[in-house]
C-alpha cells in the first residue's frame, strides 16, 4: 500500500469535546469521524484496525468450535416480550414501530433471536452441543454517550451462544470460551485480567469480565497480588472483621454537631477517626396492593462505616430487595425518621417515626462498638453507641460495601489491591434463564423434553480499539500493538519525490515486504520529514524505516520502533531481516 493511494487525514488539535485519550487521538489521527452523539463513521485507517481485531476473534472462535452465522439488527418485539426483557431492559433498548404499527427493537444483543433459532433447530440431544456466533452492529440508546468509541450508542460486537444438554456440559462450553478469550486478548498484545463479575441485565448464574488494564478505565478491578483471585468491585467480597466485637467502653451520649451532616465533617468536629462513624442510607421498596392506593412502602436503613461506600449490586441481591428498590425520597425519610437526611441513625426509630424500618448493617458495622451515628435530630449525633445495649441487633447483617485497598483477600491469601480496567469481553453461564421463558427444549435419549442450557459470550470489537489506545499511547500519539495496528510497518523516504535513489530503494524495500506478507505502507506523499514523522507517530504504526540520500550514500537506513527513544542506524541490506524478525517475535 502506498500512502498516496490510501486516505490519511490527521489534525493538529482534537475537538474540544473529546474527553479521553482514545477519543482525542482517534479523531486527530483520522480513525473515526463523529456523525452524531455516540455514533461514528470508521474511516479507512480505523476500519483496518477493526478488521484485524475481527480476524483474530474469528480465528480463535472457529478454533474453539464455534460456528459463524449472522443475525439481524432489527428484531421483532414478540421475542423480547417472551423473555420478559422488552419491559425490563430499560430506555437503552431502542423500540421502534414499522408501517403496520408492529413493535420492533434495534438489538443491543441477540439472546432472544438465537434462542428462537435453537428451539426450532436443536430438537434432539444428538444435535448438542452447539455454539453459534456472529459479529454484528449493536445499538444501545445510552443516556449520555461519552468517551468516543468506549461508550457509544452504535458499536460492533461479537456474540456467541452455546447450547448444551445439562449444566455440566454447559460449564465445559463456558470454560472453552473463557480459554478462547484469553488467547484472543493475548494475541492482540493487550495487558488484561479476567475477573468474576455480576450478570446484570443478561441474567444467568456465573460470569467473568475480561478487563484491559488502563488508568482511565471506568471499572475498578479487585485482585490479590499473592493469588489468582480477581473480581469486579461489584462482586468482590468484603469479609467480616476477624476480631470479635469489642465490649462497650463508652457511655451513650447525645452530642451536638451543629451543621455537620457528613461523616467526614462529624469526625473532624469530634476529633475522631472517620472509621469510628457510621453512615446511614435509606432505601425504599414497594409491595403492590390490589389498587394503586393499596401499595405499601417499606423503608430500609442501610448502615456502612463512614469511610466505606455502598455496593448497589450486592445490596440488590438481598432478600426483600432483589425484586427492586430505590433510594427513599426526602418526604419518605421525614415520615419515617422525623428528621431530614444528614442526621439519621438506627437508635430510637420506633419513637422517631410512624413506620417499622428494617435495619441492614454491613459486616464491618455489625462488628463495631462505641461508634458514632446520627441521632435523628438535626444538629445532633450519638457517640458511644453499642449494639445490644443501646439498640437491638440489626435485622440483617450482610456484605453491602465496596472493598477497599488492603482488605483481606476472600481466598485467604494476602490483601486486596485495586486497579482500573476497561471491559472488552464478558462470558456468561446462563443456564435455562432464556430457554425456560422461551420454552427452548430438546428431546433426551428417553424422548423426554429438557430445557437447553445456555451460555453467552460477548466481545466489544470497537471497544477493543479504544481500550488498546487507552493502554498504549504517549504524548505523540497512539502506539498500536502490532497484531491490530492499521499497518505493521511504515516506510518513510525523505525526498521520495526528488531523489531517484531514495525512490528506488524505498520501492524495492516496500515490494520486498509486501511479497513476504508484511503489512507495510510506503509514504510517497513527498511530505517534509517533521510532518511525515508526526503523522505516523500520531497514527501509531509500531515499526518505522527511514531512507534518505545521506544515509543511502553510506548504504544505511534508520529503524525505530514506536516505543524506542531513538532510531538505530543499520545497513540497508539488514533492515528487512530485522523488521521481519521483530514481527515474527
């Protein structure tokens, strides 16, 4: 490929609304162009990256026994109504009507369609196991699309779906996909970590995310450096304190804390460590009655230590909350506690409000003594509060907080560390989550119908491109891992349009690389050296060869890897072997 025959369009500055490195650099380098909020055109340079990502994914999926098909972007709502997700999915699901007023969706994922295929085609145990996959455009109507291709509305994903006769076989399919994902991201040259994760709106009984490590990642990844333990922070277990609760050493005292409504302010005002304080959060659940007027609202007081934060995913799995909850309104809090937020606490609730309030204490709080909490009166907190003596034991003790750096690892091996990551893949063991609601069955050896056991496995093709840039860039531009770079090598001849010697040597080297199957581009645009080098450093091609009249007179060229601090001078006759060896390595 010659640059004059390709399309290169770089910018000196990124648009002002570009938020993260990948967004800025992909726009500047001409990889993407914004069409609308969260919707981008992939320009030729960017498309080459996507095609290389897709190629690696296809090779490994095929090697793992998956079979490619292609499902439609527009799907009939009836299938989503069968699974129950038409109502549950939320506003991210774009619902549309055709000219006959029939409901359709612009699919964000394809569990319903593939389950419909399976119930029609996989009717016997002899047809199992099967794993189908496709690479297709998706659409999720994000409320606030941001970060360029990292959280867009339209994107490309690889979905795979496995079908098995029982859970043991489904676990084997899950493990095959888990292993294939590891090979995929390793081949792409990415630093990644698989972590245990929540199933979210997909549903099911087991899942792992594959996270590309990057300081700008949206997700917090929890891991134990001394073991293999790793989990998304939503799933990481915070163990109960090992030491038993200490005996009360202080008297309960109602203490004035005027204008101090946060744990941080209260701790500073009282001269105590924030670890001695307890934070109160109020949730509400609604039990529907026979009429709208008959609906009953229950308040839940959740208690976490002052320096800890509530984990909403864990909270939503508690009995009584798993069917749905919300944060209580200010009016509901006043009715239940006879106090505005900021001074709420678990002591004296029966006298404070009208309704019974359920108290859920985090494991850490349940082990605390002589703690500080709100007194349900503006401007006052209790100090020296103790379970059993000053208030009943909580209705429920549970792990409802996010872990923090230094917490003990749940596997008993060392302490937890936290780093940031970008989710680029997710594998789910669904079980019969969809096959039950959609009645996808097969006949076993006895001719009896059994529910298909499913797994689903997603990879964000376009998101990988953004994650790779977030992980690999510097002040000059992108640094693509060679397997997914738009070009592996760029040949930069200085004076290509003026020097026959330079042109002849550059053309010969380019032809030699192409004949050897090396994905090389020759910059024959006649640009000045500074502008030419700046373009390719921005674009991030991993290997660069520079030819000039001065060097060729000595039989020499310059080679520089994109991460190298300086160029190396070497004989013209050796540069091909050097580059070929680096690419093979």
